[in-house]
C-alpha cells in the first residue's frame, strides 16, 4: 500500500527509512544531517563509500546494522547541485528491482529531491508513485512538515526542561554558554526538530553531535545478521 503522509519521517514505524544523499560524502543539512546525527557509524561508512567512488546515481546503499534500517538514495552528484528527475527514475527503478532481495518489508521515503534538491514536490511524488505502485509492501511518502516534532527532539527537549543548566553542562561536557543557547532554542515556537536547532545563534553541528552522543538511549540493534560470504562492502551495508 502506498500512502502520502504530511509529517516527519522520523516518527515512522516502518522497518526502513530512506535518506537522500549526494555522492561526495557530505551530510550537512536537512534530512541527511538528521541521519548523520542519529547514525554516526553509518555516516563513517558512507564517507568511505564516497571516497572509494562506490556511491553514484542509481546505486542504493542499505545500512542494516541498526534499527530502523536506512536506505541511502543518491539524488545529487554534489551537494551544491540541484537534484534531477532522471536521478529519481534511476534510483527508484533500482529499488523496485532489489527491495525483496534485500529483505525490505516496509519503507518510508521523503519526497525525493525536493527542499534542498529544488525539484517541485508534485512532480517528485508523481515520479515516485509511478515506480512504487507495483511494490507489494507498505510504502509511505512523507511530505515534510517543519512544524511536526520528531521523536528525539521531544525526548531531548523534555530532558532540558527537567534538569538544571549546570547538571546538563556536567553531563554533556558542553559549556554553560552552549547549554543556555540550547535552552533558549528549545523554548522557540519555530523550532521542532534537532536540525532546526542550528538556526539559533550559538548552536552548530558539533553541538548537536555532542547532544546526540549524550541523549541517553541508543538505537535498538537490528535483527540483521552479517553473512560471512558477503564482500567487505556488503558487510558494511548492502549495495543495491
């Protein structure tokens, strides 16, 4: 079943989430930054794949070592470039050919190539629907709603509301100045996700990385088991 949902993909209960990436090893903004913060080990392997020239348009990389699984889907060559419709067609064709083989049972996509990719939302969704309607698994396409809080934002915000600035500084290793800036940001009515915190003065990606390392609960280990007959690339996640 194919559903269109307006919301935040990180609230999805699907087995697999799709991360839109470039092919040069950068996850610096938007949904990719959120994935980088949540899955730092995945990001390290993604960087390695990019250095080796493995990541390319039409090649998908399934990271199945944590839960949820993450399907990295290139929608750009370089992070500075806009996305292209042809890139969506290539990647979606590959997904339809390989999702059963890779054990994907349900999946949530963002609207591919929109936002930072600059593709019109209606055109991107039409392309996605054209390819995905043949799949016999549950598929959700998330239209990003910047006003919907995600799972970890709520949890970390609640922690900041409960504890003192001094205790948080001691626990995280962040300066009192940075903790105070985070307190102010969590109080803003226009911030609802972790990546949006960078819009507040005094908060950068490094601060968010520390915040995630100290968030208190790690991702649930995946049920996936590595196959000893896989190649070294596959052991670090399956290339589709």
